[in-house]
């Protein structure tokens, strides 16, 4: 399977995992020239580009989105519309409307959309969920975390 990776901070780590499981990383993208330079040593066979739109012209089977989360949905939709499988490394939508557009794109695509966010399985998140469900925290109106 030929994949591209967008966002080479976390994406470079994910590109390494792609290769470990037998995927061929053929293209990668990052706006930062220093990150592209670092990636060049690890992704010697891949085409490295500055703009994600350039990857739309490559023959990709899948793409890993590891760029800023608030940019995932438009990219995911563009790739899904071309029949390219998409893995979003983190949260993908900035609002419900964007989420609805992403769901619609996934529904009409021959490709699959996958969401790799796994924080809901972390122990501290499970403890908070249990406390909320048990009514221990009262009415929750906002939660912020870092």
C-alpha cells in the first residue's frame, strides 16, 4: 500500500510505523523546510513537498494526517473524494458542521476514514468519566485540558 504523510512532527514517527507494518511511504508533506530536511534522511525514497495539495496528484492508496488537527477535515474530504483512505492522527473537526461534511465525504467515498485518537482510553480520562457518570462532579458546562 502506497501512503503519504502530512505533517512531519508526529507524522515522521507515524511514517516509521507505516514502514514497520509493510506500508510504502512514497510522499510526505510539511510547510516547514527544516522538518522536510530531517525527513529526507528517514524517507529517502519519498517525494517531499511543501503543500498538501501536491499529494493529490500522487498515486496514493492512503494518507496519514498528522498536521494541525483543525486542518484535518478539509484534507480528509479532498482525499476521500479521490478514493484515498485517510487516517486522522488526532481530532479532525473544528465544529459540528465540519464533522457532518466529513461524515458525508466518508459515506460517499470508496475509501475508508479512520480516526486514531485514543485519549478516551487513558486512565485519567476514564476516572473523570466515571466521576461524571456517578454524579460526583455536578453539572459540567466546560472542560479544558492540556
